């Protein structure tokens, strides 16, 4: 695992976060980071956008969502977006970002963290399961709902 630092998304890092390049075939499983960036500014009380830095280089982006009053339990404490640069995948960046988000969720009083993903050979399901997320159902749009106990 590299020497990573988590930093709040800022004017200094937003362009790099939006320019993260995935491995071929992964684009179909992730909305562009620019969508997540725009959405995070509409509800700053519930959103937690962060970049992962290795030195001065942005190698990942994660956005958490915290809304204890959501009528959908899978959206109360969840990973809304996670993107890891193709060149940084397999080096612990995603694990680092998710562990940081899990810690934030715990500090806010949540006991679980959820994530939704689309199935497929190149999809992120195996990655999330490897980190301890357990499949607990399917969303109304057909995505798998994974849950991590904190």
C-alpha cells in the first residue's frame, strides 16, 4: 500500500479528480466524476467528497452520503461514488478511501455503510466483497446492495 492522504475536494484538486482514467471496460459501471462533484454541492450537509493523494497526485475520488432520515435504508450511510485511477488500481487506494469513509460514518453514529453496484465481469462486486461488504439485496433499479458492518 502506498503513502496516501485523504483531502477534501477543492479547487486545487477538482480538475484532477474529474480527469481520473479507468481501465477499459470500467466506464460502464461508474458515472463520470463530474456528476458526483456537481451533486455534492447541492447538499453539502449530507455529502462527503474527498480525493486520495499520493504525493501531489490525485489517484482516487470517493463521495460519501449521510442522511439518517432517508426513507431508503441503503442511502442513509453509503458510498455514493468511488473512482480509482487505472494506474493506481490494486495498490490499496480504494481500500484506503473506503476505510476512511467507514471511519467517518462511524464517527457520525452509523453502524453500517452501504454501496450499490451493477453486476458484470468487470464490475466492482468482487472488490467490495473482498473488503467485507455482504450482498443484502437488490435496488429498485437492479443494482446489488452491499453492506459493511462498522
